[in-house]
């Protein structure tokens, strides 16, 4: 399961609406791909459709889709949003990551 903080939910709904998505019916697709200075990086985008093999979660009113491969890396992760002095954007608090880069956008297991 992937969790969504209250602040991240507010930002997701705002961004989905701005991009023409319906926060009630459409999804946030969360994934992991090769890349970044630590080996793996997070991928976050909006989607209207499920694909075969996707896992669907709803947390805090946000519908999330994760592909089967990425799910193994993201179990227990919390999606948060930071608007502080160190940068603005979504933050993944991933208990599976052994090492993360300085910017927090990539990780390794």
C-alpha cells in the first residue's frame, strides 16, 4: 500500500484539476524507473486508465496506480509534498530505500 499525506492530497487535487483531470475518477500513476544518481528514480504522472497488471490503491481520497514491477520497490511508501526552503515538490518517504541522493529524487535498495 502507498499512503498520501494531507498536504500531498491537496496538491494532487489542485494539479489534476489544473491539468484537466478529474481527481475523483482519474489516477495518480506512481512508478520507479532506472536512472538518477542513486540508480532508481521515482516517476509520478496522472492517468485516466488502468493497465493490465496495475495495482490500484485509494488513500486519503486519492486513487493511485502502481505497475507490478514498481510496487515491489514502493510498498509502505508515503507520498508527501514539501513547499519549504529546501525545494518545492512531491517527496517519497520510502522505507525500502537504503540510500537516497541529496535531492531525494533517486534511491537504491
